[in-house]
C-alpha cells in the first residue's frame, strides 16, 4: 500500500541515520548504519532517511547499501536527502536505485534570514529553484518530499506560495521544519493549521513535521502538529541530532500509543478506537534505543522518557507500595510494551554455539561467521566469570565486537597498579597499524588516567578527553561495565565504546577505539573527497 494513502494513521519517518548522525561524535560507519537500518525496519518505521548521498562517498555507499538490503517491497521507503541542486538530486537518485520504494527529499531555505545571509537569493529565485528541483527529482522517482528549511521562521504567506508551487509539480510530502527549535506548541499547531487552510492544493500532499529540541518542546510541538493535520513525523531514536537533538521517536510513538483515545478524533476515528495510530512495533523500542546508543556512543540520560534506565523504576516507598498493590497506581504504561522485560536470562556456561547464534538472531544480530566466532569466544569468557548471561550482556559483547572498525591500533595488554598508598601506574602494550608492538608505562591521577597516559605515549595522537562514563549492563558484582568516551581533536569529536567485566580493560579498549576513529579520519583527511569539500562549502 502507498503510505501516503493512509490519512488516518501517522507515518513515522526516521532520520537517525541522516539528521541524527549529524551530531558531534555520532559518526557511524557503513556497516553500523546497515545494522541500525535493519533494526529500524524491524521496528516498523515507514520511511528511513538513510543519509545524504551527495555529502561523501561513505554516505552514498550507506544509502545504496541500505536501499539494497532493507529497501524491499515489504520493507520501508528508503530516502536520501538532497539540496535543491541537480548534482545532489542525481546522487540521491543513483544511490536509491536498488530500493523497491525510493524517496528523494529535497530542501531549500525559505526564511528571510537564511535567504539574505546564507543563500543570498531573493524570494522569487528560491521559489523558482524549489519548483524546478522538485520537477527534476520527479524525473527520477515518483515519491518526492520537499522541505522549506527554517519554515518555522519563514513568512507564512511566502511559505504557502512555495508549498502550493512544489505540490503543483508533484511533491507528495511537504515537510515543515522547525530547524532551530524556536517554536512553542500552540504556534507550531497554528502554523500547520494555517498551511491546511491556505494552501489550495494541500489535499494532494501529506503534511510532515521536522523539529529540533533546543527549547525542550519538540515532542509537544509535534503532538500539537498532529492535532492540526500533520500526518508524517520526522524523528530520531533517543532524540539524537544536531545541538539539542531531533524529536525523539520513542516519545512520539508512545504518546500516540498510550493516549490514542485522546488523539483518535483528530485523525477522524471514533474516540474509543483501539487501532494503533502508527505501524511501530513498540516492543522493539528499547532494543533499538540500546543499539543506537551503543553504536553511536551517545548515552541515554537515565531519566529520559520511555527508554531511560529510570523510566520504569520506582524508588520511593510510597510508589513501590502502590505499584506492588496495583501497577496502575503509578504506571501509565507497561515496561513490556517497549520490550523492556522481554530480555530473559537464557544462556550460561554450557550453552553451545547454536543456542548462542539463535538467541543473537532473535535479538536482531545477524552476524557473519567471523563475527560470530569472535563473539562466541567473548561469550565463553564471560560465561566463565558470570553464572547467568543475560540478553543485555549478549548485546554488550556483540555490539562491542562488531562495532570496532577500523582496527588500526590494537590493545595487546594492559596492567595497572594502584591503591590508597600507591601512585597509580599503568603499563600498556599496543600493536600499531604497521604491526609493531610497543610497550610504555605512565603514572596518573588514577588508574584510568595512568592507562590513558601510557596509551598516549605509544599512540601519540594529540586529543582532549571530554567525556568518560562507565555504566553497568546488569546488576550484580560480576556485571559487565560499559565504558563510553568522547574525545576532541581539531573541533571534531570521536567516540569510543567497550564492554568488559574489568572496567580498566574496558576503559583502555574504549580509548583505543576512539583513537582508531580519530586516526582513520586524519588519514582520510589527507585526501578529502571532492563531494565532501563542496558540501562543506555550500551548506
Ligand atoms: O532541520 C532541518 O531543517 C533539516 C532539513 C534538511 C529538513 O534537517
Ligand atoms: Zn533537522
């Protein structure tokens, strides 16, 4: 079914891999993007914005691979972003070729402030470009989406004009971005209502919304937009994205799910209808959130709505007492509905390879033989130390094993000595990209600092450590510790992540992983792609 012909449900457009990936340090490689795309398809999103094909060869490849592997007839629409420029649109069309259902999403700014200072073009010029480039995109695919960037700060009368013109030449979705996260919910709702009332041909297109969370009201803005006629929501997992992030998918989906009786009438349904408002399989939400957090290194704050570690925890005595007597006293949704309690303890020391592979498949990890071998070795090591290996542990070791590309420096050994009466001292042995084994030692303010100093002496890539965090995957003294770090070099941020029952080892590995990303980027920068240079100069 054509998703645009379902006006009484909400289309979920996921932009984790495009706008989400744009945030500092969240950069994913092609393989990681593919894994996330597969999980997004399992989650049931309608559209995956897989990237910005023209931006770099890596982005092009990611869009193409996702189109090939996930863009099946039964799967989601695969979309690529493109500026309203012929070369961008051509690259998007080319990368999207393997997709059964392809969409080109083209955009140009419409606010006077962007026209005057960024584009240096008149309103008439932008109107003509928008019309011409939507027609051009239509020459490649039928499904074209148009975004007037900074729509929220554009003159509404001009916005209506632009929308009417792009719909007339075939835009099937018109997306209204609050690019700078400026709007308040009632204003955003009024903007959508104004579009519905003043764009004569609006019934020929789906109204979509896109927003950033600078003032913390992105979800509220979208829900108000739904009440006023928006039928597509552009969002990201865990709300990752530029600055304060994009609107969070899990918040929107669960608000529409838990309060569907409130929203039903706005979609022309009877108030008591139980039919879901989105096609999302909510039980996949938690798993998707974990995967995105692990792969991007963007941690989820504990009190984050829906997917934060505390979102379903009841600490105070009064709350615990109430929940024990009847869950409804303090719970508006069931942890099961987001897949939180689906993770059962399933494997142990005696579990074989087959059980391991099967459980990983159920968890959404389809590993190559080589990856499976590596992960299985890690699993056995862990099962020796830990009686019960939970799904959270499995996820931690698998994502740890598979996300570490490229491996340039390799940590061979790490040893620390510390204590209340000792100077923390670390010795590390690292294999360099050239295959040399180097050993060095250093002292530090604590054991992790000593390890990082010792690694720095070997690797010798200057950087500033800006974030270090350790989280335990499960409860208990034998739990795996997950370390996430972010470091900065020349204004760029690189993240590293590792999991181990020994948090000093995990810290050392996380650091090496971030350094590998930094080192790879430095070497890539030596020969920048033409497309990357052009986009940086023009956007
Ligand atoms: O925030 C924004 O305006 C965007 C557009 C490209 C849709 O991301
Ligand atoms: Zn955006």
